[in-house]
């Protein structure tokens, strides 16, 4: 059987953390590109990706993209505009520029003005990740069975859709399920499914450090499943999540208002012994858990779908 030709001749990856290194490892393992060029501003990361032989190491973002047919920006959301400004003059005609950020409208606003008209901007967001970061955290199967959302911009060129299809082919070949979505809708959906849960986790874990009735050591020693899972989510990259909340603040603040109202209702039910309200709320939440499992987004095995051996190894992923 004849092997399929590579989707891209040269793929440039800016930022070699968990997502960037996973894209490199998966692309190489599956023969999706002929050449991989990587850049990371951290000298230690650059040295490590050289040791892992993930691809050619570029001295600058400009050099990384000079001959690339596709460029994937895997840097924190707040740095997208800076990176776009650097690479814009060096992107070759016809190149596809995409990203992996958890916020889309703000990133489009940063990138669109600084990229040349002769390239194709197709923003994206693979909904996959883990609390670990860095090139050693990446693995070639990270995207299997996960969703990769593309948020195409309003580009009237007929060839723009060809760029969207090629990027779709790449993510599907990496094992992901691809769906296109309006950027504003993406930010609203992710505010509910990812951003708000992370904000709550950060807050709960920070509160645990400040509660005077118990000590830090007691909180750690007697961590039950719920708090343990909050700490796992709260271990996520603080730089990335700072950027996410500042760049998607309207959607997050809107949801926080609704969440605060619902939390107040539960507080009132507890205060007044309203067991019916508590039971009804918990039953509705439990139903949502079943729907998540039925949708294939988790398993119903014990320990909330996480095995301690994989959790300790850092291989258990958490969608962002």
C-alpha cells in the first residue's frame, strides 16, 4: 500500500511546550510533514528539544517561519501579537498561520493586523492538555479522540477554504475530531467548559491556603477526591491562564454573574435546610456527568476516570 504524501513540506512550531512538542512528535511519527522547524525563547527548552530530536532548532521566530508552509503558534495567548509582528514580514506567500490558544476573538484581533495579506490566518484550538508542561510532557497520542476547533476568519479569497481544509486534514491526521466554529461562540463555550472551572479551581485551592481553621498540612494530608482534582487543575500554567482570563473577560464575567447567583441560591438552601433544592441541583449535575461519559469525554471507571498510575506519570490529560 502506498503511503500518503505529507500534508505539508515544512511545519514551523513556535513554542515547544506540551502542545508544541506533542504536535512535533505526532507529526513526525505519522509522517505528516517532511520537515519540522521549532523555536522557543527559553534556552533550556531549546536545548531539550535538540536532545529529543524533535526537529531543526531555529535561532529566531523569523528564521523558523521563513520556509514554512504552515506555522503553529503555541505560545501563551498574550504573546500572540508580539510573535505575529516578528514573523509577519518573513512569512512566505501561501503559508497557513494557526494557533492553539484557548481564546479566539482576542487572538484574531492581535494577529490579523500584523500578518501579511499573502498568508492565510486560520485560528485553532485543540482541546487537549495536561497539568504538566515543557517538551518532555508532550506525547504523540495527545490529540487522539480530542476535539480540535477551527475558527476561520472572514476571508473572501476562494483559496482560503483550501487552507482550512489542509489544516483540518492535519488535525484529523493527528487523531483529533475537527469542528469549525465562530470565534465569539468559541469563547462563550470555552468560558463555560474550561475557563470558569479553572477559575473556580484556582480560587478553591488558594482559599484552602488561607483558611485559619485548618493547616496547610492537614489540607494536603486529608485531600479527598474533590479537592485533589481541584489541585490538579490549579497546577496549570499560570501565565497562560492569566492571559486567558484577561483576554476573554466579557464571557467569563458574564458566566461568573450567573454562577454567583446560583451559588447564592445553594447557600440559601443550606442555611434554611432546603433539602429539596439541594437534591434537585445535585441530581441535575449528576445527569450532566452521565452525558459527558456518554459523549466519550471521560470514562465511568472508578476514581472519576483517572487511574493513579497514569496520574502520577503525568500522562492523564485534562482538556483546556
